[in-house]
């Protein structure tokens, strides 16, 4: 504290339990009005404050100040001068020493010179740990030189004490047994420009050179194998173009690169020619349509078939629907089937891709006709039953519940009246699960008109 300012001294009672739990009780904060902050005045002030509480100091009760070098506790006064200067004087840093008499005796036995020698000896180990722990720098090439440096650091000297010699012998054995070196470390070291001479370890140089030669031979073998395969293929093609070289390739190539090891080709050469003809005939058709056309000609599926995603609940509904209607025969004549469709004269919403050669860019079949306003479009709704067809109703715009009711409010009742006898009450109206068909407004209108609706399971072909 500044001597020209007011100074205070805080006093606290600290109690350590048998399980080393610390409890602190603040006794007070007293003004410090001594002449100076020297050790003599500080000790007199502390004794004066403590006298009010009449403490009985002993082996388990003592007074401790902070980490000022001017005052030590009465227990710390018994320590050697070297340990007093070497150790910290904070109470929480020396709990075992201050409350345990055996620990105090062991602490007095410690030789500072020996402790300094051990710390100095272990400093290179900490440096190696820091060097090999850098995660943003390569350290594979550092393992061998650092390990050899630690081995040389563990060589015994005549000036070493018996404790240091024992420590060096133990660490030398541990480095020899636990310091793992493999061929990757040897390659990384010999390829490093500053470490390739192996000045730190001559014994590992020959072995590292052998590892490098083995890797080089493997690379040369792969290159020669590739050249041999290419030359054999060219010779076979020149000698007999129709003769395949698959057998020879199997003998030369390793298993992962040998023919017939990957996914089998689904199409034959004939299928490839047919597919090329289809691409020329239907240049603007999608790949799905071309695959369907090819399947119609040869019955093969060249791509995975897709189907709607069905949860276990959907599958259960479809199963119950199929079991309920598995014996239908004449009942199908009483079903009114309905659906909507949208037609455009010219496709104006989607992009059209054309399959062509580079030389066919200006051919007429590569151009898509285009007119103003898209050439016109129409949306229609129609229903039908067994032996009867309903009216074709046209509409425009988006369809919601109200628009759907407006489309069918005249056509559907009149079709029911004309298609079924008045005595037939078994007919049902079928529509898919589009949102306008299942809206509350639509369902209420159908209920008010007395139109029975056939329940159609979700994710069905028409939903």
C-alpha cells in the first residue's frame, strides 16, 4: 500500500478439517497505524490484534501471513533458510506441511540442490514434448532426432549424483522400449533436406535407405506394370481387333484393378446401339422416357425404379384397403372415377435439353418452337363410370377447395343422375388425395349433397 494513504489489515480464521476441507471466518478489518511496513512493526501489529482473541498456538494452531517476504509463520521459522526463500509462504499452498508433522520432517529433508538438478535434467524432455505437440506443423520427421537427443541426454557422467544416475538409467530404458519408430518416420527423416545425413544416429541411416529403396521399387513396378498392360493391349488390338484381352489382363493386373471386379454393365452392345438410335429419334426426351422406351423393346431396366415413400402407417392403410376390396367384381361398376389434367400447346415453363453432336448445332431438330404467350394451355376435369362418361369441364387458374367445388358442382350431380338408376344407392365418388379434394370446404359440400366418397389410401398410384 502507499504509505501516504490509509492502510488496513484484515484478520481471518481458517480451519482445516481432517479431510482437508478449508473453512474461512472473517474476524475483522483493522486500521494499520504503525510507523512502517518493516517485519518488526508488522509482527508487533499482528501480535497485538491476535492478543484480543487469545489464541493458543501449537502444532495444529498457528498464525500465517500473506506472501510478503517480511513475515513468516512460527512454523515456517523452523524451516531452513534455503527452503524459506525457495518455497511460497501462502497458507493454501502448504496445507500438508503446516498441519502434518511427518510431512514437515520430510519437507525439511529435501535438498534444494538435488531438486534443482532434477528440474534442470528434465527441461529437455519438456522441450521435446512441446516440439512434438504442435498440431499445425509436421512433426513426423522430428521423432527420430528428438528421441536420439534424449537418449544421449541420459548418458551418465562422473559428476552426476546417485539419484540423477538412477533417473537417467530408468528414462533411458523407457525411451528404448516405448519410443516407437516405424518406416514412415524413417522415410520422413531421410527425405528431409536437413536430416537426411543422419548425423544424430548413424545406425538408422542404412535402414532408412533400404526403406526408401523398397518404396522406389514399388513405384517402378507399378509404372512398368502399367506400361506392360498398355503395350499388350495395343499388340492384341493390332494382331486381332476382335479378340479380347481380358484373360491376359486378369493374369497381369492385381485383383482390385482386374476386369469383372466392379459393377456389371446392364446393357449389351446391341442395347447400346438401340439406345443411340432412340437418342437420335427423341432428342428432347428425358432420360427416364428413353429408359422406358428401351425397356419396352428389350424388357430391361437400366436404372432403379422409384416409388413413393411409404411409412408403416401408409403400408397398413393400403393393406387394409386391399383386403377390404379383394373380392370386388360388380362393385367396380358403381365407382365414379375422376381426375384433372393440364395441357400446353408449347412447353413454356420447363427448359428443354437436346441431345446432339457438336457438328449438329444448326440442324432444325435442335430448335424448340416458341410463340408469344406460350401458344395457349387448358385445364380440364372429367369423371367416368362403367359404361358412362361424364362431361369435360374446363377451368383456369390455381385450384383450391372453393375452385374445385365450383368445377364439379354442376357436372357431378347431373352425371350421377344420368349414369345410375334412382333405385341404385351403392355408387361412390372416387377422387385422389390432392389438397383441394380433402379440404374442409370440399368435404362439407359433398356431405351436404349426399355424395358418398370412396376412401382412397395415401401414396397410392393416383394420390
